[in-house]
C-alpha cells in the first residue's frame, strides 16, 4: 500500500468518524456500514466473495 492509498483511506476514515461522532442514529449506522465495506474490500478472502 502506497502513500496515496493510505491518504484516501485516512480521509474516508476521518469522514466516517465525523459522521459517527456527530451524526444521528442513521449517521452512525451509515458510518459503520461504510467503514465495514472499506475494510471488507481490503481483506483478501472477503474481496474474492464480493
């Protein structure tokens, strides 16, 4: 993973954290769902299934 990829994931993580921290109930659920998809796409076994 290079610096550009890490930067993209860092920005996405910051946005998801802000939505989770300051959002309502649906904001928290959406932030967790987006973070789960981002992690799942980086996991080799799950990436094959998706």
